[in-house]
């Protein structure tokens, strides 16, 4: 259990970690939409390049984002003494 005086810094670190984890995903979402027309001119494996980057790309980027967040959040939990060992 986390001590009362450690709760505010813990949640501050958790919020910052969440925002830092979301920035690359949101930046990629905006970038892919802005350059979709230019990317669709080329083809890759029979699909327009814009579609190929967006469809599996967002899935992969989402998985990486979640994995990095979980790893970093585990470090924050351990730092503040809120980790749970299985």
C-alpha cells in the first residue's frame, strides 16, 4: 500500500507518464492523415502505401505504446512502493 504522503507525487508521475506515452501515437495519427494522399501514390504489396502504413502501422504503434507505458508505469510503481509482485 502506498503511503498517504506519496500519493500525490505518484499520481503526478502516472499522469506525466500517460501523456508522454500518448504523444507519439497522436503525432503519428496526425502525420499519417496529413500525408495520406502523397503516400497512396505508391503501392506496397499491392496496397496503397498510405493504407499499408495506417492499417497495420497503427496496430503496431498501439501495441508498442502500451508495452512501453506498462514498462515505465511498473518502474514508477516500484519507485513509489506501489508495485505488486505476483
